[in-house]
């Protein structure tokens, strides 16, 4: 991948693959990304609602990058599955009989029906021994192999052993199942090597347990949520009563730009950190992830693995958000909480869990409100890109990522 240093100060010349209506928008995104941090500003309005820009993002980002789908602890038993659509590509993540995990297409190999269409009573997750198409009852095993197809005896040369659901390229990285539609993107071990070695590898997320998830259908562009997630400036306003009292905005700092990830430190309020250092105790509701040290006890972190792998990490938990676009002004979000395995054995676990889930919902509702209101704002004639605070540096990083995507696609 090229680096930001190689990005042109002005956009690449329009190519035949980039319709002219998009070129101005591409130019504006690139122009924002090449400003110095001290002059950075928010993205042009249309990037948050233009259907052509979303189509571009689907093709160049969601169909080419690694996209996180679930945590392995969500599908622990053979037959466990999770249904998910990645930019209109219907998929099912499934644990096979041999306990391996596959990401299969939900498109039936008979006449193409979505095997579990949204909105017809099919659960988003569950357990089943076979995958059954409701249309003509073709059935597939947990590896996607066709195992049953009635009344096909007169179909010449039809051999059901040759029919299998499409198996998407997938990987498990740090306990998360990722998929890509690309054949040539580098493996995650390579792509996120620095992110893991320097930062997120210290939480043993693969051994963690996802103990809460919630689904949200959102009336805003996916980048509105991503930008909201990646800056702590809004603790001052939106989270004045929830996060700001212990994770004050002004203490936050951001690691230098990297093409693959962004990382922000959120130190605890000084008096809390002093107490932790004095006692050596992280003083967290759940036990801490093994391997973290006293410095880790004194802060939270926000991570983004480009394009949309979002982690909000504390010593005793990781909030992972699965964020997927569903339209130019809509997205679907799964918010989750992962804690160290064995944490459920602490006294009063159920009560503590309930309280911590509620705390997560409380600050998330504050984010949902500001994101929905921001979507309305960016569509207004009154919107112009606004100047960013140094506390919003990860937003500027993400602009550089977007610019790289544009540059590559238009090269
Ligand atoms: S489309 Fe699935 S069985 Fe016919
Ligand atoms: Fe927030």
C-alpha cells in the first residue's frame, strides 16, 4: 500500500472508471486529507449521503478489505451460526462439525434465493444441523455442501456432490472472524502486525468471552459513527455525565498516523490513576485481562483497524463494534462487550454484568443521538466542513485512509 506521503496534493486526473460527478467529491476528500493536522477539517457533506460515493465505498472498501463479522465465542458449538450482510453480500458465519469456522454465501445454488432472508422470521443467530433453503428445500451441511435436493432425478448429469455454497475467504485474527471478497489482500497477520504487536495483542481477546451484544439500525452514514467512535473530544459534550468524569477529553492523545490503523490513549482522571498506582489494583468491576500492566490500568484506549474494526478497550473489557453500511444514510451496528474468560466466576457477576451493560447502553445512546443529529446537519445547506480539534486527530487519519482508497481506485 502506498503511504500518505505519496498522495498528490490535488486528486488524480479523472479516469474513465470514476464518473465526473464523483471527481469533485474525491478531490475534496483528498484536499481535506493532505492538510496539516493543525488545519484539518471535517469531510465534504456529500461523502455522508451521496449514493455514488457509497457505491464506491462498497466496491473499494467493503468488498476489498478485511471486514470483522463476529467473535469466536459467539459461535462456540458445531452448528452455531450468525447471519450478516456485508455491503449487500449475504453471508452466514458457521461453526462446522469439525469445529472450524467458515463464512458461506447465503445464496442458494438452485435458483439463488437468500437462504435466510431478513424479515421473515429467520433469527440473526442460532444453531442448526443443516442449512435448509425454504424455497424448494435444498439442504446443505455445515460446510456448505449440498446434501439434499428432492426430485432432481431427471436433471441430466446433476451431481449434488459437486454443488456447494460459495465459501468466502476468511480468517480468524485475535479471536475475531474476518471476511474479504478480495483474493489478493494481504493476510491479517501481515496487515495488522503493528497494531497487534504494539497495542491490541496485550488483551488476549481470543481467550475472552463476548457476554453482551445489541443490534442497532441507524439513521446515519457509517462514517458518522466511525468518526464519533474515534474521537474523545465529544466526551466534553455528549458524554458530560457518563465518560467525561473519568475519561476526560483533554487528556487524550493519538499515536502518529499509520496506513493500517489509528490508536488513541484515554488516560483516566488523575486522581483515579494516582489511587491505582498507589494500590497496584486496577479497581475494575471485572478482573483485568492477564498480561496488562499498571500503566494499562490507568487508561482506556480506542483503536481502529482500517477500514472499520472498532475497539474501545479498558483493562477489564473490550467493546467491539461491528459497523456496516446499509445505505447512503443508514448503517447497521452491533455493539458488544468482551471480558476475560473466567470473569463470570466472580461474586455477584450477574449484577455487575447488568450494571456494566447498562453503562455501555447509556453512553451508546448518547452517541446515537449525536450521530443521528449530525446526519441531519450534514444534509443542510448550512453545512460547510468545520475545523477539527487536535483531540480529533483520528478523524484526520481516517481521511488519509479514504484518500488512499480513492487514489488507488482512480490510478
Ligand atoms: S432456490 Fe433454494 S431450493 Fe430453490
Ligand atoms: Fe461517544
